[in-house]
């Protein structure tokens, strides 16, 4: 345009200049003015100078107009240049804005299919600016999963004359994916056909990333809110509920639909609503710091009208000009119950009569209750941080502790009896249970032990055992009376025959009868000795015990109580089986089982009791059934009968105290309970096998010890004769004293007699240097034998003393130091041989 305008201006100036020059030259050289003047004068009477002046004026006017035209053109060109500059600047800014906004534009000619893109469009689509694009090349860039959606959306918008506004993905040549938002309008011709579409493309990839993050954050936050164990409630500035999570629904019983838009007071008892409303208002007005405030001791109200204790915390969030508050409620009903239960448990532990100890997994004491301190003499401060081995006594087999630790280390509960030691060194029996404590992963973190001092229990147990003995003795009375009557009848018969032989002067036959009487008396004495041993009331003392001899003694003693028609078949092995046991309990155990078998044999045609003793080697099945047994071999005592048997329903009850299937007056139900207790006290196992009308078999397994007891040496059958030493004999039974005095004189001793301790002390003081030995009864009027021995030894220390008693010798052992070199105890009736050797042993 600038070139065309300049050419026109230059032509105008040239024409004016030529015209002026022509007129001027013609006037000078051709007298043109005169010619023109003549010619014009023919028509009108113009003056030539006027004509020339007119021509000159026209030339001058045309020149001025041309000049003005040129000047306006120059001004227009300047304005155009300025507009172009402004336009270019605007276009640059527009391109920059598109780039910054990631917003490109495009135009599609629907007649020619020519697609025009802005530079930003090219950048968005990842193609070089200036490249030729068509609608098809655009579709090639659309993500394959979105292609059908994009194409159909555009075609529908064109066909229906609706706005085109969609979001979709692009798959760029480098493999990256972008999100774009496309919008366009389509323009139509007068015939209604679409002519062109003009639209924009907005790169929203970053927006989508942020949106996805927000959505994930919102989902995460919503998940936290919904899965929170506490009830979370958000209220607006009007104290109306705008958020109510799932836990709140469970806690209060309302659904979200029921409470959204309702006031918070709905969740509180009416009597607390005014105060709570003011409290929340006060928090709202002072919530600039958004600090969380705790509210304890609140009361909530469920939909069903139930009130319950809650704790709460409240915080605020400022949203524009309004403030929202979030309250977290925690139902503390179970917590309060747990606290109350914990308080009760703690109180129970503190006030329990049993000693309770808690250690860590390495057996370091962390806690003991007052009962522990009372039982052991240790204070809490003295034992915390220590090992429970401070209670360990030497009276317990080390294997017992090994088994204990092995059991609890496996995570199992251990229960058993122990002999523990107090702080002062004294021992006490205890029953203990130790349980492992596991964490959530099943790992052992602590051990808790419950220990019961069994001192009083042991005393009651001894009373129970004594009652059992008395019951058994009562059973024996009939049989023993029968045997004694037989013995007395035999003695009486032999005495009668001896007197008859004396009248006939047949001394040899008299001597034979006297020997019979002596044998019968010894048998009677042995029976009384066994009965006294069985009825002994001393404390239980575990010793190394050979089973076989004591079983024989028990069978002898029981034979009197069992009818002769019942066959007893002993089958005792030849092995020397020794246990750590108490002889009286073993005898009583056997007697109770024999008595039980005897009662079961009533009405049986061929009644039989089998007693077997054998060595048992533990097998795998036995170890699985009885993991508490650690030894490899045991003594197996089996007592079986072919009686009525025990029903399966009663087999689990037979060892319970006072359980009996016998009629009234025929049993106390203590016999088998005593058997069970005795077996357990010996560290053994008892098994029962029985069936209705098929007999019963009791199997008792007792742990063995390797050390054997020394055999008790029997006295020589030869009588030891005295050397005319003086014996002081003291007994309140005159007939026995006279007989014993005569026996001692026949043994070669000089005898001084006294009827009680006081008389004996008088006799001794008068013959203090002559008397070589004191033989005295223990139980006498005025002064007993023990006191007499003490007084005599004050007069002459070290004098030998033989105590004689008709009671159980073990009941008198504590009353005298029989174990000293200068004292001995003999039971009545004593053996003459034994008496003679005892005297010589002490004197010499």
C-alpha cells in the first residue's frame, strides 16, 4: 500500500510540473499566448493575460492539492506503521499469554479441511510450529482410549449446533500423556451448512495432577475420618452438624442423614445443652489460635435415650469469614469398665492371700504383692530386680527346677509343689503355678506366678491322712481281733498242755509248748508293731525307700482285713526298686486299693486280687500323655481285681474327695482321694482302667532313685551274757517289771527296781557309783523316763540309758536323743536277744 500511494503522489507532481513548464516554454518561444489569445478572442473577448493567469492559478492549485495529498499520505503511512507495530506487539503478548496459560487456539475450515493452529497449540501437541495440520492429524494425537469419545463429541456438536466442551488425553510422539480441555464454536452459512469451527485447547495436565492429589488427599482424609475409632463431628458457626463419621454413627446410633444440619445439642442430654452451647460459643470467639482443647467427663446421649460417658477434644478451622469446629468424641464406657476392673484386679492382687510374683522374660522380678512379702519375709524393694532363685532351697531336686523352666520357656503353664526358703532361711512347702504372658505377636514378655503357702494345708493333710489311717484301722480291727483271738487261744492251749506235761513230769514236751507260746507272742508283737507303724502321726518325711519290702509288709497287714475266700496273687519283681517316699503313705495307699478291690469282689464266684511290681521304661505315648515326667524309668505298681468294675461315667469322679458309690455307712469317699494325693506327693502318675462287670486295674507309676538304702542288720540270735553289772530297772507295770528283772538276773546282771521316776531317782542317788545302766519305761506316773534320764545324768553324766515303750517308738524319738552313743530305744514286747546285745553295746 505504501508503494502504490507514493507512485500516485509522484505522478501528480510530475503532471503539474510538465504543464507549467510547457506553458512557460510556449510563451517564450512560440508566442503561444498570442495564438491562444487570438483563438479565444474569436469566441469571447478574454484577455490573454487573464487566461494565462487562470492557467497558472489552476496549475498552482493542482500542485497544492497534490502536495496536500502527499502530506496526508505520509501521515496515513506513519499511522499505519504505528498500528502495525501495535498489532505486532499485541500478537506477541497474545502468544505469550497463550503460552503462560497453556491455552492455544485453532480454526478448522470445514470446506477445505484446513486446520490452523496457534504456536501454543503446536507446543501443546508436541509438533513443530508451521507444520501443515488437518483434522485427521489432530485425531492421530488423541489418546487411543479417548479417540472415539473426542471424535463423536465434535461431530455431534457440529450436527446439533451445541457447544463443544470436553476433557481428554493426548498421546504425544515422545510417549508422554497430557490432559487438555477443548472448547469450540461452529459457524454456519446462510444455507445452514457448517463453514468453520474456532476453538481453544487448554493444557490442564498440571491441573489434573493437582486435582488427583487433592482427590487422593481427600480420599485419604475421608478414609481416616471414616475408619477412626473415635466419633468425629464437625459443626459450622451455627453449631449445626456438617460432618458425621461412621464411628459417630455407631457411637450415637444416628445415621448421617439424620443428623446433618441438626444442632450439636442433639447428641447431649438436655440438662447439659445450655452449658455446652455457651462453652462452644466461647471457644468459637477465642479460636484464633486453633488450639485443640480437651473436654473430659462429658455425657453423651444415644438415639435410644441411653446416656454414656465420653471424653472430647475440640479444634477450629477458619473457612473464609466463618469458623467450623471439629469435636472428637470418645466413648469411654469400656475404658471406665476396664479401669474399674483393673482397680479390682489390682486390689485383689494386693489383698490376695497367695503370693503373686511377676518377672520379665529373663526371670527378673518386677513386682510382688504383699502376701509374697508376708510369706517370704522379703520386702518389695529387696526383691525387685532380683532372680526368683533367692527362694530356692536345697531341699528340692535340681531336675525339678530344670523341668519348670523348660515348661514355661515353651510357653506352657507349669504347676507343681516346691520347697522354698524364706529370708530367715526356714523352709516352707508351696504349691506354685507359673504362666507365661504373651504379646500380640505371641512372644513371651513376662511370667506371672501364683504361690500358695502349704504349711497349713500340710497340717490339714496330715489330719486327713490320719483320719484315713483310722478308717483303715477300723477296717482292720475285725481281722486283727480274729488273729489275736486265734493267737490267744493257741497260747491258752499251749499253757494248759504245758501244765499237764509238768504234772506228768515230761519237761521236754513242756519246753516245746513254751517255744510255741514264744513264737505266737512274737507274731502278735509283730502285728502290733505294724499296726502302730501304720497309725503313726508323725510328719511326712520322704526317704530312700525300697518298695518291695514295704509292699510285703502292707500285704501282710491287709491280709487280716480281706476275707480268706479272696485270693491275693503277689507278683513282685526281683529288681531293687527304690523311690523317694514315705513308708506309711505307701502302706496306706496299698491298703486303700486292696480294700477298694475287696469291696468290688462282693458276690464274685472266684474273687481274685493281683498285686504286681515291675520296672517300667517310659515309651513315647506315656511321655506325650504325661510331659511333666522327666525320668526314663519308673516303678509300676499294679493292683487289679475281677470285680464289678467302675462305670465310665464315674471314672472321672472316683478320685474326688467324698465321692462314693457305696451305700450309707459303707464308705466315706476318702480312700481313692487319699491314693491320688499320695501318688501326686510322690511325683507319680495314677491310671485307671475299668469297665462295668469287667474288673478294675489301678496302675501307679513312681519315679525311681538310684541310691539304695542300707539293709538293717539283724541281731544275732546268740544271747549276750552280763558281767554282774548293776542295772536300775524302772517300770510302773509290776508284773512286767518282775518278769524283766528275773530275765536280767538270768542274763548275769544285779538288778535294782523302782516303780516310777521319783523312786528311781532316789535309788540311783543312793547307788550312783554302782549302777552301770538305766533301763526305764517312758510313760510313768510322777516322773517319766525322759525326765528321769535327764536328772540321773545330772548326778552322773554319760550313764547309758535304754528306753522301753509300748507305744510307737517314733512318737518318742523327738523326746530323747536316741541317736547319741549312750542311749537306745526298744519297743515292747522286746526280743530278749536284742535286749541283751543292746545292754552290752552301751556298757562296753
